[in-house]
């Protein structure tokens, strides 16, 4: 899910390229170490991992890694995981250190480019131009199929379970027995899946803007249901004097553009959770003034523009479409998946999706894109029990009250599966609480949690 609202910047610094090799790889090592450009105190290196950790296919990948120089940090390694799926990690080292440096004292900060991201991003030009950094843009006809053809049969190995195995290779290369994982957005899903598959190697978890461990529902129902609460919260703060949820319902009913409006409001909740100015645009559009709404749509699309090196839409589709929540079956045909989603939507009562309609649930970009993705058999990599509890380690969960990208319901859902978890709900905050919330208290909570 979206982690950064604006990612159209050059992220090539510190990236390492190339694939090749073959088979299983023993004794993972960090090679080609050199100072990270423009990031003092950090070393950049390369980690070679198998394309297929299950050993059924040959080939290898070269992942960029960046790590702080304090190898003897008393609290060990903190691996910070970016989102998407599709975002690299190493280019954000300086930002994370600058933003969280005081809160992660005593830890060695490590980041890496997850497979299929950064300099080796999976590139699908048509899909990238249409979607940029969005999860919910409805892809143009043929773009998904063309992307799948470009990636080829290796698409089945760009999953979170393979990334979790990459993390364990990185842990071994760093020479540590346990990791503290701090994930944002999709990074929380990676952290959860690693903890489920390798529980003995987890010290503690920070899950910020939570994606539940069983995956995202293709209909995005939690976001649809959160819209009323989020917009009315913003309205109450602004004393707007009308009901923005009713305005959304009117726009959806009269303009039949629910998926586009959903994408725009989710984007707004990521970067600008005050919804300043947007509520008035919705109210005007509900009364027939569509010009400002169309300009809002155009601004969101422009803001979401991002090259594959910043957020790979090819990786985004390959990963998400393999791991949507049950009863989704990535190995079934497109037709079967379409029927399954349609049945789930048909079973919803109209009030369950208000202020949206069933067409929005059925036609959002996530559902449409993954229905068009080819049938893909998952790889044979350990995943752990993805419907069970997280390990009995300290877990801190953050949810922004106004986040529609990873709604509060997901945070509560995952918190219920964390035996030693604590959920912190941040009022008026949107996505990526640690990095974006203006309230300093969540960072104070983070610092105390990490200090033990």
C-alpha cells in the first residue's frame, strides 16, 4: 500500500544491479561494500540470493543493502522495511536516519531493496505510466497482461514469502541471531510473514499502518467502510456544516465514478489526512459543480506519478495478486477469480459499502488488476501459519485514525493476533505514522518501546 505520497525522485543512489547465477546459495555474504553516496556513516553492499529459495528453479538476484557502521549496537539490528509493494529501501536510509535517528538509538539501522525493486525493478511501462504509486487506479485494457508477459514465468518468485527468505539470508550475512523489524504499510506484511515463518529470529516488531497477515481483501471493503468515519472526522475538525459521506454517495450514484473517487480519497488520506479543501470539492460536486473534482483527480494522478525505480508496478502486481486474502486463489483462472469477487460483492448489503456502491467494490483497481493477472502457482517457501498468532515478542502497532490506505480495522485485526501487542491509534493522522504524524507522542512511544 502507499508509503510515500510523492516518490517521483531519483532513487538510484546506493542501488546495486544485476541478476544471474543459479541454484541454491549457501553462506550468504555481503559483497562489494563501499560507502553509501550522500549517506555518511552507512555502507552499501550487495546480497546475492536465489531467485527460488525452494530450489526448484535456478537463477539468483542481487539485492542492494545499506547498513550503519555501529556493528556493535547494544540492541542489535533494526531492519526498516518500506512499502508498496514495489518500493526500494536503500535510497531512504538518510531519510529514516534523519527522521528516526533519536528514536532508534542503540540499534544498527539496516535497509535493503526487496526483490524486484530499485535498480532491478520489474518494469512495465504502460502500467507504470497509468498507476505510478497508486494501489487503486483501474489499469488500462491490456496493461496487466502485457506486464505479466514482460516479467515472464519468474513472476511466481516475487512474493512476500520469498522476500522473507531473503531477509533471513540477510540476517545470516549480518551475523546476528535475531532482528527487530520495523515495517510501514506493505512493510508490515513483510514483517508479519517473516515473524510467522522465522519466529525464533525475531526480537520485536513495529507495525506502522498495518496490512493484516492473511493479505488484503480484493474488494478493499475495510477502506469502503471506513470512509464515513474518516470524512466525518475531518468535517468535525473543520466545522464544515454538511455531511461529506452523503456527498460521496451522491457523486457515486450520479457520476458512476466510484473507483476513481476511491483512489483519490485514499491518496488524500496518505499525504493530507486533514482533507483540507477536499470536503468543499466533494460538496460542490454533489451539487453539480464537477470542475474542481476533475482538477482534484488530475492533481492526485500527477502526485502519484512515479518511475519503476521509485515504486515498481510490475512488482506491485506480481506480489499483491499472489497474496490477496482468501477465498482469493492466485492459481485459479481469471474467470474463476472474477466470479469469486463478484459473489463476495453480491453478498454485501448496500449499507455495508455506504457511501460507495457494489460497482466500486467490484471495479476498484486492485480487484480489476488482479483479476487480469495470469494464474500463478505460489512458490514452495515456508510461510508459517498465516491465520495464527504472531510470536510472543513485543509488538507495537500504529494506525492513523484517518488512514484509508491501511484502515484502522486492519490494525485492530492484527493487534488481536499479537499476544504481546499494543495498538496505538493516532487521532487525525493518516498513513505512515512514524514518518508523517505531526503529533510527537507516537515517536515518544516508539522510542520507549525500542529501548525495552
